[in-house]
């Protein structure tokens, strides 16, 4: 919401849309790296629950602190 409006980053050479895309990709890659060791030994359901909980309760909170 309101991405591309007034600059909110300290570095004005990076567009906000690029920064938002980077944050979304990082949020998706982080739990994938964490569950990489359990990929062949775990079921998909609990892994999806872990990804949802990680992204919602951990990553979003930390990203909000940074922004």
C-alpha cells in the first residue's frame, strides 16, 4: 500500500518497489533454508504450517521493526 510514494528508505538510489520485492523474496527463502534438512524426512503439511508461522510471527515482526 502506497509503495512508490514518498521515499522512506535512507538510500534514495534504490526504488521502494525493488526493496519490497527483495524483502518478499527473503521472507520466502528464509524458512526454505531452515527446513532444507528435513525435506525428505518430514510431511508437507507441518512444513507449510511452519512456514506460515515463521513468516507471520517472526519475519513480519522483525521486518516491521526494520521499516
